[in-house]
């Protein structure tokens, strides 16, 4: 084995995998992840406050319907993430068709696969970036749903102020 200086290899990767346009996508990924996390936090906190204020019998009858509606709301937050990535991809003319941008974003965000898309020279690292954003966003959503599910099993805590 011949271990060489890793700096030239790192420089090669930066130049060929993460080109100059990647900064816009990194900023977009950070913004999308931060907004997604904030939305999940607000949804979780609102659900918790709502369930704590609900009366015992009413809570048992409607809590799973409300939980289902909250799950749909969380799915919508993921769709918004996809639309944001698609918008940036379409604005930067990475793909010729907006539908290709959306499908590519969906494949990468859900980490289903690379598909048949050939990325331009400086954007070959973009699938990794979108996939990491999707993985972490799904983890945050899962944690929020889990905490809300735990809240369903707790007895009602009604405070009198």
C-alpha cells in the first residue's frame, strides 16, 4: 500500500464533486433543514399543548384522529422541502424540465436511488447533499411523531389557572 498526501485528493473532490454552484445548494439545504425542524417543533409543541388541555373522555375519542391529521401535516412539510429543492434546481437550470427537477429531488430526498440522471461536472455532490437533508428531516419528523405518540398514552393533565 502506498499512502500519499490526502490534500491533493481532497482538492480534486472539492473541484469535481462539489463545484462552485454547490454553495447555493448547501445554503438551501441548511435553510430547508432548519425550517423543517422548526415546523416539526411547533407542530409537536402545539399538539402537546392541545392534548394537555383536552378533557379526558373527549381526548380518548378524538386524539387518534387529530394525530392522523398531524401526520398528514408533517407529510406536507416534507413535500414543501421537495418543492424548495425543485425550485432551486429549476432556477439554476440543472434540469431542462421542472418535472425532472421534482422527481430528482424526490429520489434523492427519500434516498430511493440516483435514477438515470447525469449531473453536471460541478454538481455531482448534490445527490449526497439532498439525501442527507432528507435523512435528517425524516429523523426529526420521526422523533416528533414519536413524542406525540407518547403524549397520546399519558393521562390528561388539566391545569386550572
